[in-house]
């Protein structure tokens, strides 16, 4: 589907699930000063698959997401998106290639990052209209359909401060979906919410997973991870210590470090 079409179901992903990897990352490495925060991370995601990244704070999970979304430039590593050029960060990656990489995904942050002085609708159409040059009427139609789908129609003209934290985060998700990215990245999307608001956001994420969106999610909600993940990667000190299906990784981890982490959280 072209990015300018209004989809039948606004929650439907731009392309259906299949077995080809949508994204393959090899040897992702990043240091900040003398501190190496990613040390050769490999991962791959097929279309329609949900990958969940878990691990202690500071283990590098957010840096992986930010590298995929062009917010950080890795020192080394190869990123292949299906249909795009292979980007090898150990040599210079052009500005155009970095911009193309950034456009393939949309990120939902821990704090929703909505523009405070714009309405919900204005926040949602900002990216499609200004970055993707979608005609305004079409962007509004798509935004309204998405807001309806997540139960926020009557908040269309509200400002972010007039919404609860859970509603703000749902708008943040709608804003990402409105860009019709191939890949959705979530960085601890519920960790800034009061406990009673976590559920309404996780419900939306679960629906997106069921609709077949390809997602990489950083979360400490291991119960949720168990429900939605196709694969879980456990990070510690910038490396993937263990990866596997959620059932195996949570109930019978192979590595002692994974077991200690999971036991502490579950
Ligand atoms: P996680 O998401 O697992 O909590 P992060 O990827 O956020 O981990 O951080 C990994 C490490 O990198 C941490 O030690 C963090 O302090 C450091 N770090 C992240 N971003 C920066 C930055 N812009 N400058 C310096 N250090 C950073």
C-alpha cells in the first residue's frame, strides 16, 4: 500500500506477515566515550513478528532502538531492511541512507513526547503532512480513523495536558501508526504510567501484534512479553546473553544471568 492511501482498517500494517526477514542487524556496536554500550548485537525480525528486548537498566536496549530509528549512529554493524540498501556503519553511511532508514520505523517513547501546544489531531497529522507530504485532508481522515480505533475520537481537539497518561500514550501510538512505518519501535511504553493505566496501553499493543504489525518492544512487563513476543532477547552489558521463545526463556532459561533477572522480575 502506498503511504498516501487511507487503509481499510487503520490498524492494519502496511504489508502482510511473511517469512522473509524485514530487518536483519549484525554486529551492532556503539560506545559513548570509553564505555562500550553495545558490543556486537545481532538480531532479525520477520514481517509480522514481535521481538521483545529485556534486561537490566543500562544494558543497551534503548540504544538498539535509537540506532534503528536513526537517533544514534552506531560505530559498527550492518543493518539490512528488506528492499533497502545494506548499511554498514563501520564505513560512512550517507545522509540519504540514514534518512531512509529512519523513515522505515516509528518509535513510541517512554514519555509520549507530544507537542504540548497542539491538539491531539494536530499532533497525529504533523508527521504525515510535513515529513511525508500526505495531503492534509487525507492525513486527517487517517488520523480520525486511527483515533476511533483506539477509542479517542472525542479527544480529537483536546490538548495533551487534558488527557490521562494512558490516553497520551495511546495518542503517541496513533502518531507512530499514522506514519505507516514498516516497523514499530516501543521504548518502555508503559513504564512512566501509573499502574492502573498500564493495561489500556498494553491492550492496544496486543491488538497491533494481532493485526500483524512488526514490532520491537523494550519492556519490563514480562507477563505482557510472554503474551505477545515471538522471540525474547535478554541483554546484559551490551550483549545478547540469551534469546528464545518466551516460554523457554522465562520458564527454562539456559543462562544463569537470565534466570536471575527473570526470577527478580516475575
Ligand atoms: P537500557 O535501555 O538497557 O536501559 P541504554 O541503551 O539506555 O540502556 O543505555 C546503555 C548505556 O549507555 C547506559 O550506561 C547509558 O548510561 C549509556 N548511554 C546511553 N545514551 C548515552 C549518551 N547519549 N551519552 C552517554 N552515555 C549514554
